[in-house]
């Protein structure tokens, strides 16, 4: 007997796995920062750890609260596409940044993480969860 529908199971799997995309996104950001700036590797390693930690702290609750519900709403109106998911992610990043601190660098970093997490969410929902 299945307790949850297929859509609910796919949403749960995508909600639990998509925020983990913050880890490689932070490492890519740190590598880009290492190439473009003249920082030491030890300083960038500690900064990468802090980015990963804060990224996970923010991305899990936002994915559960806003990502999961936006997917339900988009599916209800049959608008759940990759581009609509990215638009919602950028809007959520803009709203969250406007409540915290509105600087361009913080907004760009939050948008970068939001787009990565939304992309992975959409991919897991449509490609990976179908095989489980």
C-alpha cells in the first residue's frame, strides 16, 4: 500500500536532495575566487566551509517552505517548467535578500545558490525520481 502519491514522493526526494547542490556550488565559487583573487588557499578553504554551512542553513528551510509550495502551485496550474522554476528561484532570492541585506554581492550569491538549487530540484523531480 502506498501512503504517498508518486508526485508527493518525487517532491520529498527533490526537497531533500536539491539543497545539497550548495556544496559543489560553493566549491566552484571558491575555486573561481581563488583564480581571480590573490587569497591564500587556507583562507579560501575556511570561507568555503562557511559558505557551505550558511548555504545549507538557508537552503533547506527555503526549499521546504517556498520551493515545495511553489512546485505544488506551479503543478496545479500546469506551469511547472524549468524556466518558471528559475524565475520563482530568482524572485525568492530577491525577496529574502531584501529582508536581510540588500547589496549586489549578497544578492548575486543568493541568486546563484537559488538557481543551482532550483535547477537540481527540477532535474531530480523530472529525471531521477522517475527511476525510483
